[in-house]
């Protein structure tokens, strides 16, 4: 899934939890193949838009 936050940040995320008010999963930090996954959580109110890719 690709997420655009209300503060302008955008990134790929691999979700492992979806709750009523928040999500959690692994966020990609880096550019292309040069990066790493970090576990984090995010409040749903901070999400502007998202795109799911299968």
C-alpha cells in the first residue's frame, strides 16, 4: 500500500494491523532498493490518501 499523509509525507507500507483508529506495519525508508523496513504505527486521521497494489 502507498500512503500520502496530511503533512505531505508519502511512502510504501506493508500493513500488519488495521484497527478502528489506527494502522501499524512496516514502512519503507530509503530510495528504490537502497533502504530498509521499519515497524511503526499511524493514526487514521493523519492519512490523506492511499493506494492499494496487489
